[in-house]
C-alpha cells in the first residue's frame, strides 16, 4: 500500500533538509523546508569528505555530479605519527570512486540552489519551537509566531535538534569529545609540497593535524585536545589570533609543516569549527507524525568522514519508505534499515576520537599498535562503509525482513 503522506514539513535547511525535500518530491510527496537562520549558510564550516556511498545516494536524486564538480578527489588518507612515521594508509577500495573533499558551505549552497531550482519552497527565519498533532495532521510552531501544517514533520535540524526533544523529552544530548576543531584553506604555493591527491593526517605530540594540497592551496585542519568544553560561540569569542598561537605551539614539536602553515595563516582565514562531539545513540527516531533524519538522529563525529554521507543516505531511504508504505510501517522500516549501519560507523569514529585525544602514555601505545591494527583494517575490510547503495527502484516493502 502506498503512503497516505501528501505534504511533509522539513525542519532544517542544512544537508539533510534539502536532500530529503528533493527525494520526497521524487517520491511524489510535497515538501517545504523551514530553516531557522534568516540567511543561507554562506562561508559556514570547513572542508568535509563526501564518501562514495554519499555520492551514490545523491545520484539517486540526480545531484551526484553537481556535488562531484564542487570537490577534489581524496585518493587516500595517510596516517602518520609526529615524527613522520607512516602508521597506515587507506582509501576507498580501487573499484570505487574516491571520496571528494568539498567545502561545507559549497555543499550547502549547491543543494540549496538545486532544491530551489526544482521548485521546493525554502523559508528562512522559521525556528521551530513546538508542535501540535491531531490524528491526521501535525502543525509546526515557529518562534516568529507563524505555523505550518502537514501530514508529517521531519526533523533535519542537526545535532542540537529541537525535533528530537519533541519526540522524546529524555533524548540524549551530544557529549564533548575533548577536542576543539579548526581549519583553513590558504594559497600557500611553494610552502608545502603537493600531496598527490592524498590527505596526510598526523597524530602529533599534542594535536591532530590534517593536510591536503589542492591546486596549490593548503587545506588543513587541527583537532586540538582542550579540556574545557567550549561552545563554538565561546571558541570564536576567544579570538583567532589567540587560537593560532595555541595551535602553532601545539604543533611545534611535530615533523610536519603544521606550525609553519599556522604561523603564516591570516587570523581572518582561520575557521573555528567548535567542539567535536560524540552523539550517543538516539533511542527513539520517530513518534506519531514526527521523524528524525541526518545528524538529529545519528551524528557521527567528524572523525568518521561520514556525517554528511550518512545524512544523505538516510534522507533518500526515508523518502523511499514513505513512498511505498503506510506511515507507521514506513517509519519503522526506515529505522530498521538505517540504525545498524549508522551506529556501527558512530562507534568506529568514537574510537578514533579517543586516539586523537590520547595522553602521552596512550600515544606511545597507539603508535606501536596502530600499524598492526591497520593491517587488519584493510580497504577491503572497510568497504562495507563505502559500498552501501540504495535501490530506489525496489519497493521498500519488498526489502522488509520484519
Ligand atoms: C567541523 C566539522 C567537520 C565535518 N567533517 C565531515 C566530513 O569530513 N565528512 C562528513 O560526511 N561529514 C562531516 N561533518 C558532518 C556534517 O557536516 C554533518 O553530518 C551534516 O552537515 C549533517 O547534516 P544535517 O542536515 O543533518 O545537519 P546540519 O547540516 O547541521 O543542518 C541542520 C540545519 O537545521 C537548522 N536548524 C537547527 N535547529 C532548527 C530549528 N529549531 N528550526 C529550524 N531549523 C533549525 C540549522 O540552522 C541547520 O541549517 C563535519 C561536521 C563538522 C562540524
């Protein structure tokens, strides 16, 4: 039996929001996006990796190539120790396309513009604060006093989701992972050698540093262990100059170009991306006429390199389930399809975060054991993350195991 959902209210205009709306439109369901901010997210955030599985999910709604054009391939990630010793090297298995490194704001803008081009309504200044439900409708209440009514409300409102708390007031909150994030993209021609399409990531003595040179520009990031759980606003308020000094000191003892690159960074070019967080498993993804998608339901730490890709997959899968099944069954099937996969990836990223925040003793152990561990984690053993595909033409009911 096909869905009875005709109109969905999508809360949040980040990555999952526009993708959900486009996938719903493709499934024959009208969807409008309601975004809290009054403007588009120009210049927000650093670079992120879109994995082959995320690109394939975008292909389902015809936006894969649009996003591929935005980014540069990241053929492999090379992990090294502070002294330059290679600990591991891995990438997508050779039969798959590489991960693409895109600027987070470019991704937001491209998906946003494409959704608008497809006739999807995106309203700004609509911060959801509450909902009321009847037996056959749900009404979103916004901070500006306005409301919107539909058959289903989809919380694509990110890691600090309001919808999550409306579904389950006891829902968990993100936990600080003990690291603050920073990044920059500077024209540094000549200062650092080309990285040959690879991202070099270093477990430094005091900080974790990533670098890829793209078209002569050094794209770099630092995860700095920091005991105080500052919010992003608090981290920004501390000032870029102070952070640059802190970062240069933290990276000074490592045999990488980090300290030099940081010293030459114009404070205006420093992206302060804020606290890195681990999101505990969210026990309840849906209730009545509300459901979560993307970071609101499952936010792997950025260490996974999978946050955006998983958000996109879930958006497409939710639309497929809603297309083919009555509401209650659609939401149950959606969760059944998605939960095991996303939770497995989240767990793996948590382990990476504890490696990054390792103290001196744990660091020595990590450096000794990681090459052995990495032999066990060959690209083939990680292939399940990257090979995941959604068969849009298959009816969701036909894939049900429950
Ligand atoms: C520093 C950093 C690096 C990252 N690196 C990677 C990476 O390499 N690879 C990767 O795949 N992922 C990465 N990620 C994660 C990735 O950015 C997220 O997983 C992805 O953006 C999730 O999309 P989303 O739409 O669920 O949430 P978001 O992109 O956060 O969008 C949520 C939207 O909802 C809006 N909103 C919030 N509350 C409300 C409300 N009450 N009412 C209305 N609107 C609301 C917000 O304004 C926002 O626009 C990284 C994240 C960070 C912070």
